[in-house]
């Protein structure tokens, strides 16, 4: 829910070419952004090397240690059937990160393509695309995601597709808006005058100018995507058990409220990951936005 | 103003078309035979054929869509596949629950966010301001479903102050109803109140730095009058707009809130519809939620226009 705050008004400007090195330097100057990036890198590494990092098998059941509080053996305690919570959190990062990055990548690819074509071609096509985007955006994003999952059925891939769909309109709108500004620029007019094809203009003249702000916007959307993923998992519409996922662990905790560790740690993990994504997104925005400095 | 309202309403028409078509298309996109989903696997071939004909699945898509839309507009939302209950009656019992939840959440968010934001802006840079801003930043990032669980753990399990979940209609027992609604509303309104706080603080700081505040102070207006009458009045516009912008997110949170606190509202109706593959109530609930959100957005824009005479209508 909170990640959606960023979509209120998008005022990203086309990134200036050749600012990559400077942008990276500016990014590294921001403590919170760097902290977020460090956490994310650790999380990704933990997810990739989960079998070696996790102290236990995430699906191994310790019958004699059901719902034990945090201890030296089980750092964050065990869950309702005696599985190690910290191991499940580490493995749970796999599903969550996969869905978040997958969904944002799909939304970026599809949305940016639609925006490029719609803005470049213009006319009735542009009108239709924008009206459809308006219609999709009239849906609260979780409700649209639920509608998609209702049709396709719950699974990791479908959760990814559902979250991607909720993000496509805004990517398309962002790219289209910039293309509308760029296509009046002299260099685009010149390319058209010497007979460059539409495809060439879009790929070589328009895309390089919008890619910076698209990437920044993508990083701003990751926290919202993670919250959406956790929400779907919480509702039982993500990965099927016994595959561990943070949202589903949190949902289980509702039945074991007096054993605080079962609910506190998965929630804390989601909270910190959302914060990290937020800090990275804000840092990227500030690093690429040359005018606000 | 009249022309502005008319223009806004006309703008809504294509959006309504897309929204209704998307909800309608859920049936078209179902993998396999839709009658399998609608009737279950017990139905005979004859029943399937009859339903296919009744639903118009044997006709072209635009005809099917128009028939579906006309049926909805005439108030016929179909029946629940599972309980055989008319969907219209389900809506009648569930809409009030969700309405109370959202309205109370918004009221609570304003009641929490607005005063804290004003205090923070007046104490700018001092410890009070810093503390309030930390609360605000965490409130925005805190996943609301986790906040809900923490609230139950604290207020119900540990302290035993409030019942953990359940629902009593407000006209049956208002006190019991409110005791059950406090935690869901706090959870649902959490990030909205944090956003209102942030927006209020920023807008108040902006307004307090304007010349007319200095003028008002120079005239000898009391501190309270300056804050309420001069600064807050002008700061209200961005605050109202943040409420409108975030309403969609608030409604998205309704689903999980109703699941956690066992509230029989539209959100639960959606989830039950998904799990039971019961499409008539599912589609109706989704349509209601989206149209509700669109209505709130429209009202916000109109309030915005009414508040700010400078907005060109």
C-alpha cells in the first residue's frame, strides 16, 4: 500500500546522456540509499545461496521443537509445525524477489514498448491506448491483481503477471509523455527527414533518451511490487505451500498470535525489504535528477 | 462549476466502459469451458448447453457484453454458484461493512495525520518535529497487514482491551461495533494517516512562509487564528488531493483488512469468490469497489475545485 505513494505525481525528466558515472557517485553519497542497496545485495545473495546460508532445511519438521521461541538452535524460533523460521525467511526471499523483479521487468518491457509506439504513432491508436490505461488505472492495483489471479489461478507465474499488469499503464504513460516531448526535437525531426524508419527512430533516437527515467521509475515501483506480492501470498494466492513465502508465513501467524515470533519476524523482513527498496528508489531518483541539485 | 462537473462525468464514460469490459472479460478469459466454472463439474451436458445459451456464450463478444451490461443495469447481478443467494442481496449486506470500514479509516487518518502534521510544521526542526517525522516515515513503509497483526497481538492478546476479530452491525450494537472496528480502521488508515501527516507538514510549511501570513501576524491576528484561518485553509488543498489519490490504495487494503479481522465486506466477497471460483459475486464485488473508488476520486476533484477558487473550471 505504501509504495503506491510514489505514483501520485511522476515528474521524472529525461536523463542526460553520459551521466552514468556521476549518477553512481551521487547515489553512493546517500547513506540510506547505500544501506538499502547493501541490504538488497545481501538478500539476493542469501536467496541465491540459500541452501548454504540457511542453518536448516526450510521444509524440515522438528517434531520435538514445535513453536519454540528464538534460541541458539533456532535463531528466530520455529513455526506451527516445527520448521526453522530463519531458514524459511531466507528461502522465502527466492519467491518474493523472483516475483518482484520478474513483474517489474515485464511491466517495464511491455509498458515502455506500448508507450514508445503509442507516443510515436499518435492519432487514434494513442487515444485508445490511453483510454485503456485510464480504465486499468481506475482499478485499485491489488483489486486488478486479484482479478487476474482469479482468472488464471494462483501460482508464482500468475502472481508475477498480475503484478506486472498493474504496473504496465504507468510505464506506458511515462514513456509516452516523454516521447511526445522528444518527437518535436530537432534531432528526431532530422532523423525523420533523412528517411529513418519508425522502428529506427524509436530504437535509436527515442529509447536512449527515455531509458534513464524508465529505470529510475522501475526502481521506485519495486517496493509497491513487493507489497503486492506479500499481499497475494498473505491471501493464499501466491506460491503453493510448502514453498516458503513471507506473506504466507505472516498469514499463518494469525492462528498463533500468542507466539509472537511467528508473526513478528516475517513481517519485519517484509518491512525492512520494503524500506530498502524505497531508499534505493529515492536514491536513484535523486542521483539521476540533475536539476534538483 | 456545472460545466466542469459535466466534463468530468463525460470523461468517466470511456473509463467506465473499459472497467466494465475488463470485469466482463474475466469470464471470456477463463481457461476451458466457462460453464464448468459456473455450474461445477456435476452439471449435465443439457444444463451446460442451456446455460451457454442463457449467458449468450454462443453469440459474438460485443453482443455478450451488451447483454451482460444490460442485465447489471437492470439490477440483475446473477446468483452465487455456491449458496444460490442472489448477488444483489449479498451486496446489500456487504457494502455497508466496507463502507463503514473505509469511511471510519479516512476519518481516523485525518484525525491522526492532520494535527500531527500541523504540530510538526509549527515545531519545525525541533525534537517534536523529528519524532513525528520518524513515526510518519515508518507508518508509510509499514506493511498494513503486519501492522494489523501487531495490533491484535498487542491490544487483544497481550492487553486484552479489544476483541481480536468479528463483526456486529452498527444498528444492532453500536458500542460492540466500534470496539470491533477500531483495529481494522487503524490498520487500514495507517499509511493514509502517515501520508496526510507528511503532506500537512509540507503544505503548512509552505503556507507559513507566505507573505500573507506575515501580513496577518503584522495585523495582530492571534497565533491560533493565523494557523487555522490563514495557513491551514490554504494548506488544505494538497491535503485533500492526497486523500483522493490514496483512496485506491486504501480500498486495496480493504481486502486484507477484512480477511484479518473477519469482517463480512466486499473484500471478503472477492476472496471467497476467487477461492470458490464463484464468478457472479466476484465480478459484482470488483465492479462495486472500482466504481466506488472512481466516485471518491470524482468527489475529491470537485472538493479540490470548490476549495480553490483559483482552479480554472
